[in-house]
């Protein structure tokens, strides 16, 4: 396999860091292995669906659809509560220009990196904020989030694209990334992507990509030694790492509930625009 064919995302890097074998099974071999990922399964699926819909409603809102029209289509009480928290939260920022549900690519040496953004907002001539909606029911510690590949990849890719998105912006705008949890609306996680952090990020990403290349060349994909990672991995039985899935209530301590929720908008309900 030509490793140049991989487009790296934060999720792919996270899988690699969690377990090289999982990376191989998921992205190299593309091994299908149906298994319950989290218990109780119904509650987990409801949780995933709620997260998916929240992203959908947030995208509608930031695309200019009136909040009353969106709210009218939300039947779930929790979802209504989350959406109104988002509306209130949005009032704390003034947007010069913003992009909702945007995919950007950036090169890093011979590799390509993709980031899928919930919202990118220019709030002043020299400030850009990346917003990421996290619909987990637990809010992890900031260190845990800031060390994750997403906190490297998203600001890095934006830094490589800001001139195209915001023509006329001054050189090197101040980029901030905000993780916002509708369940904890007043408890945002804010990461400033300073020049110093950018200087640290580039070699970190390069090292991770080079390590992946080396594993691919050597066909070396060891199983993780951290068996806690296996609890939420669908390949548990394939790797002989247990049969039972981990519990939803502990999920965010080990793996975020949604690293990136891939939204297929065609699968989502159409909006009734009658107010
Ligand atoms: S079950 Fe464990 S060892 Fe196997 S791929 Fe998943 S995380 Fe890796």
C-alpha cells in the first residue's frame, strides 16, 4: 500500500496513537468487524443520534435559518435545551464572517491533512475562532483535550488556509480553538494557538506522520499495551482482548464520544420552514 494515499485526519492520528493495530485494521486492511462498541447499545445509539442532530441544527442556525424555524423541528427536550444554549452562546460573539461545516486540507511535507470544522468565525480583523461542538455527557479535563491530535490538526490546517478564507486579513491572525459542550454551556475549553504553539505543533505532527510511514513500510502494527483502549474498540474479539464492550458512562474518560461526527445531511430530516 502506498502510504501517500492516506489523507490524515485527527481521528486517524488518534486511532494510530491509541493502537497501531487498530489503525492497520481500520485504514490499511479496512477490516469490517461488527461488534457492540459501547453498552448499553440503545442508549449509546441515542447519544450518537442526539450528537448528530445537534450538529445538524447548529449548522442550520449558523447558515442563517431562523432559530424559531429550527426549534419548531426539534421534539427532543434535551435537544431543545442544547439548541437554546447554543443560541445564547452565539450571542457572546460577533461575526465578521463565518463558515459552518467546512472541510479544509493542508499539506505537511508530502502528506495531506484534512480537518472538518463545525464553525470557523472571524470575530475581528485579526482574530479567528474555531468552534467545535462536543455533545459528550462528561466534560474532560482541558489537558486531556489539548493534547489530542484534534487540538493540533485543526488550528494547523486553518493557519495554512486563513488567507484564502478571509482575504485581506492581516498576516498571522490570532487563532483560538473553543470546545463547547452544550451540556456544560458555561464551561468552555479554550486553546490559544500562538506562534509558539504552532512552532511546537509542526514537528509533533511531522513526527507522528513519519512514525506512521515507518510502521507502514515495516508492516509493523503492534497491539496496544493499554488494554483499556480495547474496551471501546470493535476489534476486541479479533484481537482476543475480551468480549464485553465498555460502558457508556465511562466513555469520555478513555475515548471521546465523538471525535468527529461525520454528517450525511441527506440522512437528516428536512426542515419545516413554516413559522
Ligand atoms: S482490540 Fe485493542 S489491540 Fe485490538 S485493535 Fe482494538 S485497541 Fe488495538
